[in-house]
């Protein structure tokens, strides 16, 4: 999965770094769901360094930043520091593409097919934080301008005392099985067109296991039993924390698909599955696990 970057180490603890960044530190700049980068012919993802960005880190540009801060430290992987470019109120950098030869704004999902994996993981985690900074410029309680804490990763309102931490959406990925078959789906109206598993967000007052039961019933009209936790995954593409579960169908296996959510849903036999042992998503790993471990699903 994309977050599995061993032997490299992801250091996401908050740090109020005040010294200037090194020339080799990496900068992520976003325009909505587009990211400033360069993808080479072999798929390698390259992102601008502080040295590349130097023309935009002048005093004049600094004064145009909404809080007087053009770069915000995010985290590091091993000794490489990663920063977010905040060139205007929303964190967008519409002028940057003109200045940085060789870089352009590409779709966020380009990261799904790129490498090195640790750098792609850094980029998608940076997007997760970018979206949080972008959406919390002003206080949702009183409308005042938020300030960022110097002691923790939090946005604080000086007017009413409201504190907002990074948003994380809990969601479940569900491997619904019946002997040597598993339900595979395709989403309706989504950017991704490949096979998926049943999935959905946890609702207020609901356990993850209750979400499994509800989502299966809503999406394919089936009851489940023997719910077993598998693994979890941070999924910055959608600001989620994914929790994977396998379960067995209970009673009828006749699918009644929710056509608003899905474009297809069907039982697929293990022998007909083509799985990827190196998939970056929890969904792909769960499909592969079902494919290669029939003894767990007898």
C-alpha cells in the first residue's frame, strides 16, 4: 500500500520549524486536485525543490501571502523536509507554472501510477493537509480569521477560541465473500474505473462493524455475518482513514444493486480474479489477499 515506505521513516509529528528550508527540501503546490510536478517517461515523479522555487520566495511574494508565510512545513521522510506552498489565500499557485520550466499541474491521481513510493505518499499526504489549510482560513463558528498553533497541528480562532484539527474521514472497505467468490463493484460517476469492493463512510453514532452491515445492505441488498477486521490505511486522495473488513454473506446471495452508487456489482470467482501484489490501495491488497489465501475463506 502507498504508505508502506520501509526502510524510510515518515515523521509526521508537529514541528514549529523557524529556520529557512534547505535548497534540496521539497515543495508541494496545489491547484485544487492538481499538483505541480513532472512525471518522467519511466513514471518517476519529480517535485520542485526550494532551489527550483527560489524565484517565488522573494520578499515581494512573501508580503502577498495571506499570513505573511509563503511556505509551511508539513513533515519529513528520513532527512528530507516537505513544505506546502501557500501563494494566496486558498493555497493555490496559478502563476507558478509559468516560472518553473519542466513542471506543470497534473491530476492528483497521477500519483497512483508514479514512483518513488515514499515521495508519492508524501505528496498525497501533503494534499490531505493542503485541503485542511485551505478549508479553515476562517472560523466555522464565528467567521474570524484562523491562526495556526505554534505547539500543535491545529487552526485556532483568536476571537472565539474554536480549535480545528485536521479532518480525517473514517470509512470502510468490505470484502464480502461466499466460499470461492467475492463481490466486486465499480463506482458510478467516479474518476477511477477499475474494479473495487463495497465501501462507505461511517455515520454519526455508528461503529465500523455497523457501517459494514449498513453499506452492504444499501449497495447490494445483502445481509452479512462473521465480520473480521483486516487492516487500515490513510488515504489522502479523499482525506480518509480506511478500515478493511472481510465478511460472509448471510442467506441469499442475490444482488440488488444501488444504481445511484454503483455501475456494476457481481460475484467474481477466485479463479477469475487478476490481482496486483504491489497495489497501492487497501482495496487492491484485499482483493489480492482473497485471491492468494483461499484457506482463510473456506
